[in-house]
C-alpha cells in the first residue's frame, strides 16, 4: 500500500474500497457542485505570514468548544449513512474520536443508533438533530440523546428541504433504494466492505427504524424521510428544542450575518458557519468566505464554529485565525473510514493534528488559543 501522507491519499483509497454509490454520496455537492468546490478552493486564497527565529518549543493545540476540553479545535461533523462507508462506521469513528480527545457528532440519519454508539464508547459524544414534522418523534430523539449522556445538541437549520445531488440520483441512491444488478455488482467488487457488512446488524437507519411510527424497514423509511423533514422550521422551534434539551446547544448551517444576528435571540451556546458541505444551496458562498463577516457581526456574543472544505491542518489554522473557536470535518473522516475503518479515522485526525501543529509553529505561535488574524497576510 502506498504511504498515506495527506487526506487526498485516504480519498484515493476510499474510492477503491467503498461501493461507488456510497463513495459518491460522500463526494458530492448539490447541482453544479460550485459551492462544494469553493469551500475547498477558497482556503487556498488565504496566505500565512512566515515568522522566523521564534521559540517553537512546548506547543499546545488544546482548547475548548462549548466549554468542553478538546485536544485540538477539530470535531467530527454529523454525516448521514456513515455506517455505509464502512460497517459500524459511526461506532468506529466515535471510538477513534474518544481516543484522540475530539468531539464526535452523531447524525440523526446515522446507521448505528444513539444507543449503539453510547454502548460502544465511554465518553460523551454530541448528537445532531434534524427537525421533523412529527414533533413527538423529534422530542423523543432529544430525550434519547439525553439518556445516552450526549454532551451537546447540534441543531441543523439548513436542510428543511433537500438540495438535489445529481450523483445520488444517477446512482439510484435516492428514495426508494433500488437494488439492481448494477448495485449488486458495485458491492460485489468491494469484498472487504461486503464482509464487514455481513458481520454487523447495523444496516439501516438505527435512530429511526422501530422508533418512528409506521417505520419498520428501509423502504417505508425512504418515503417517511422525504415527507418528514419540516419545511416550516422556524426560530420558534429552536426555543422548544432548547428547553426540552436543557444542555449545550449548537446551531448548524448559518451562512449569513443577518441569520447570525437572529440566532442570538435563541441563546444558543455556539453557531456553526456552514453550507452543509456544499450539498444544499449551490451558488452560496463558501463557509470560509462567510466566516469573517459573521465573526464581525456576532463574534463577541456567541461562540463561532465553522465547517466546509477543511482538508488539512493548515485549513483549520486559517479558520481559527479568522475567528472560529472550533471546526468540523465531514468528508476527510468519511474517506479515512472508507479507506481503513477506525484506523483510517485515527489517521485522518493524526494528519490534521500534525499539519496544524507544525504550521502553527512556522507562523510563530505556540498555543492555539493565541492564534488570531495577525498570522495571516
Ligand atoms: C455524506 C455527508 C452526509 C452528511 N449528512 C449530514 C447530516 O446528516 N446532518 C448534518 O447536519 N449535516 C450533514 N452533512 C454536512 C456535514 O455535517 C458538514 O456540514 C460538511 O460535511 C462539512 O464539509 P466537509 O465535508 O467539506 O468537511 C453531511 C455531509 C456529507 C458529506
């Protein structure tokens, strides 16, 4: 196996090991994928100032996100269907995060359930909530996350209706799932993936099947999902969710300064500047471009996180320099997982940690908490 030195190496490996329809599900944005690409390429436009003859010993990446200690300002973003990149994907990624000292966020649309991830880990993880029309079900999800000891709730606001992803439609991943000879061929050519899947019972949407009324299998689930996301979601909904949850609340999917100002009224602990990894509004600006104006608008009143396009520790450092107290990675960890399971997620975090550490030093800083925009040109 060729050396794995950067996230792009893990992506190459994942492409070889994960059935095409699931690899494509991760590696896609909506419509033209312009915003998906801009999320990555806009990081390249930001330049560091190289500093020399500065003491670079005793460096620290440790900091806090929503008052919780983290080994570095990087969390795992919630991603649906993670257990289809690799058998038991959510459990393996949560375990890798626990060992690395960074937060793992479990998606509502995960394959392994909240309870399954809690049973396989010993430190609290975070739970991401999609608001459904069935408020009773959403409320029960919140209660289940509480019972599992989750230490933050990430409420996603940018997916009331779904942006169209061409690759998913072309692959037939859209609802209802079809298992044609073509799909069976895609899976049969990935024997390692198949073996993993045969060895686990986690093969459906674990948070939903058997928990939501009338959903017993994947087929009824597909129509349920299409009908269930709530297009009427409003700021008032955030209030009842905050109350029912009662713990740390993070609002995900803010890309506009006006919405950032609106979000202040909710009393949320943090907001995530995000465009859902370029999977929703194609033509929206990249997250890293949006970050400075949101920091300028509300940065002194609420903790600001960001995600979208981070592919290296250098990218994390740029986001932190522009005012993000924390960042999240989506595809980088999915590529690691698809490439090498739990060891691949650990590798993803190791790569990003070491890039972040050395780059911070070369910018003349020893403590991530001291990094600000003065490290940028
Ligand atoms: C395959 C995939 C599935 C996703 N599923 C969810 C989800 O269930 N809930 C959510 O809030 N965001 C979801 N997202 C968005 C991520 O949380 C995050 O915003 C995005 O991946 C960050 O961009 P990056 O992949 O470039 O790091 C998903 C992203 C991907 C790539």
